[in-house]
């Protein structure tokens, strides 16, 4: 079976595709995904008193190295939290993981997200 991947920094429209940081990254298996998910949750539980009550990782194996972070209210999304997420991905993600944070809260709000890569933070512009 031939899988097509979106590679590198992607647009919101590419989210239905599988993703790789680089085309030659190995495919992720369920064990690696669970291990990364468990460890990042442990880190944030120890470092942030409002985890998992006000933000949490959506544990749904998507077939790629993407982890979604859900936040319950806008005030949770701070520069220190984003910085901590990026540092974690840099130190433990082998340059192959990313974290997506949906930043729409109302049903009719435009779907936007922040995507944290090891080397960049992509914030979708308001339109």
C-alpha cells in the first residue's frame, strides 16, 4: 500500500493527509506513538498544575507523528506553554514530531490552529 504524506510545514487543508517532517523519516508505529504520548503527558502533568483539567492531549493514533493538544479556554494558551511544548518536541521528538493546537472555540468560528514543530511555530492568520 502506497501512502502519500504531506511533508514539512503544512497548511490546515493538509490535515486529512498523513504527515512527515522529512520524506525519508521512517513510518511511525503504534508503540512509538503511545510511548511519545505517555511521556509528554507525564512531563506536562509534573510541570503544569492545570494539566489535564484545562488542556490535554487528544490520544488518537492518526498514523503519523502528530499529537493534538486540546485547550478548554483561551487563557490557557500562553507563551510559556507554547515554549514548553516546543522544547519538549525538540528534546524528545527526534526532529520528527509536531503538536497541533486547534484555536477555535465556537461552532461558527473559522477553524484555525497553532502547529508546533521542532524548528518553527506556525500560527494560522485570521481571515
